[in-house]
């Protein structure tokens, strides 16, 4: 039986990731950074219809996040904290990003406010990788609700003043938009949730 060279294995894995990214609506530039595959090959493989290539300016998150509305900040924090948790389970950044984004989509009750390109940009600025060398975000843990949320790098909030999850809870009763986006449901068993994340990340890795 023929054995695959490490190069072939890496290439096959990169193609699987590229397919996932394209299906999640990523633009070419993002897929190129995440997989390391050349632009021409990606166009040929995933964008045979040139009119279907996503265009427009890519997101730029450091300024955007601090002025985004509460629901956007909450969903951005959800994606990035999932990404960080999966990274912590020893998955590479590309696999963690794809698995975190899929998991984020599965948690929503409406259209996603965070695109895959935005999630990529947020993760880049959190870890100082792909498009930037220096992080401009960090993840803070709220001292009141223990949720993790995005904040400026180096900030170490001592109160829940900035926590989008606490704000969401505070406004819940009087804001129908929040009620529609986050309907009250039974909380999932966290062990099951963690196992689900691991399975999803493995699937992405083995793609
Ligand atoms: Zn909080």
C-alpha cells in the first residue's frame, strides 16, 4: 500500500480546511491566510464562478469592536472564547477557528452577526497571527458572571462594567431584540458541550 508523504497529508488537510472555509462564506484572502494555499489554486478549486467571489473591504476589528452594539460584541466574544477554548485543547489556529465558527453557528437562534471573515480577523488580533504580529485584543473573565469577553489588550477589568453578558442580562426584560436572539432555553450540560466541541474540532482536523 502506498504511504502518503507528510507534504501530501498537509496538503490534503489544507484542502479540507479550504473547503470548510469556503462553505462558511470566507473570502479568498481569508482562506489563503488560514490554509496557506495559493490564490490561483483557491480560485480554480472553489470559485469557478468568478461572480461568486466575495468582494469588498475585509473587516478590521480593533476599532469596530469598541463601537459595535451590544449584540455584536456579545457574539464576537462568543466566537472568540470558543476559539480560545479549542486552541487550549491543542488544536492549531486554523482548525480551532473553523470548529469554533461552526459551533457558534449551531448556538444561534437567528442570522449570525459575526461573519467568518470577522471571526478570522478577531482571532488574528487576539493571538497576533495571520494578518498582524501584535495582539490588540485579550480575553477577560468577568468577575461577576465568569463569562469570557473581548477587551483591549492589557486591560484587566476589576468590575463587570464592560462585560457584554452582564449588560445583556440587565437589559433582557426590556429589549425584545435580545430576547429574540437569546431565547431562554435549558442550559446544556457542560460536559456534553465540551465533548461536542472536541468532536467538531476532530472532524475539522480529519476533514
Ligand atoms: Zn459578566
